């Protein structure tokens, strides 16, 4: 009886060994032992894998203004592609490969929903109490989410940035924003004339905005010989053009050509 058991065990082990050797030859690539134990062919497989993500320096080439805003905000450490998706195709062919522009409230809440287990450095909100029926971008610029984002320089991104900033101001000043949006000042940030607005948003009664009214202020953009003339901005010689009056005597500062 013992001999039979031993014979069966030997036969079983032999069969298992044979199956193992066959499987080994099939599954283990010939290159496995080429440089020691490993799979060097994986290097070639990696080279063949399609690339999807771009270097963020490529984003800055066209979106420098937006990048400068983001780099001064709480979102400064985030790669653009975290929110906008992989960008290599867009960089190679922008016209036919648009980037994602998330604006839905649910997208922002992926990071900002109040959660006691979440990293405390992320600003969290109670979704049931904090402006629950409005998209976050109604009040917050996604590139600089603190109320009252920084001003930006003139670039191809200026128009989109103005629209985003105007949403914040128009919550209380819809009439002024409507007037400005229909005039030649439509691409000028409110803060370019009225100063930074973060403190004003937090406590409007105590922190009033600047309301420039003198000719000297208007002359910073519209004066003869000012560099802004190269951008097609109307130039005026204030020594000859109503020198004893103020620009706003005739021109509405939000839509200066209205009525002319």
C-alpha cells in the first residue's frame, strides 16, 4: 500500500513538473534572463505606449495671463491638466482638440466637499448651506478661487478673464456690468479702474472701492503718446479737449461712447 502511494506521489509530482516547465516556456519571455531576472521588453512596450499629457510649459506659451493668476492663488500647485484633461492633442492641434472646461458645481465638490477625513489644507464647504443652487464659478474664478482675483495683463486670455471677473461684480452691480459689456470698455477688468476688490466683497460697507473721476486717471490710457495707443486705444489731448472739465462730465466711464 505504501509503495502505491509513493508511486502515485512521484507520478503526480512528475506530471506537475512537466506542466510547470511547459507553462514556464510559454509565459516567460526569452529576454527574461538577458540582464538578470526581469523583463527588459517592458522598456520597448513603454516606448510604444501613446503619450497623452503635455509639459505645462507648453500651456503657458498661449495662456500666460491665466497661468500668472493661478500661480498667485490657492490652485498654484495644480497641473492644468488635473482640471482640463490631457493636453497633448490640444497642443498639437488646438482647433480640432478642445480642452475640457469644467463649470459644473459637482466638479469643484470633488475636492471641496466638507469631509472630516480629507486633508485640512483644502478649503471645504458645507454643500447644503454654501450657495447650494449656484455653480461655483458664479462667484469664484477657478484659476484664483478667492473672491476678487488678481488683475491680469493684456493677452489673448484677457476677454475670458474679464467675463469671469465681471460675474463676481455683477452680483451687486448688474446694471453697471451690462452697460460696460455693451461699450468699448467691455474687455477692461473692473479692478483695473476700481482697484482690488477682495476686501470690498467681504465687507462692502467698510471697504469701499476706488471711484476715479479726474482727467489725470483717464489720461493714463487715453493721453497722447501713451504706450496703449499701439493697442488701438483712443488717444486724446486733454490740454485741448475740454481742459477745464472732467471726462465724466460728458462720458459715462463704463460706456464712454454712449450718446456720441
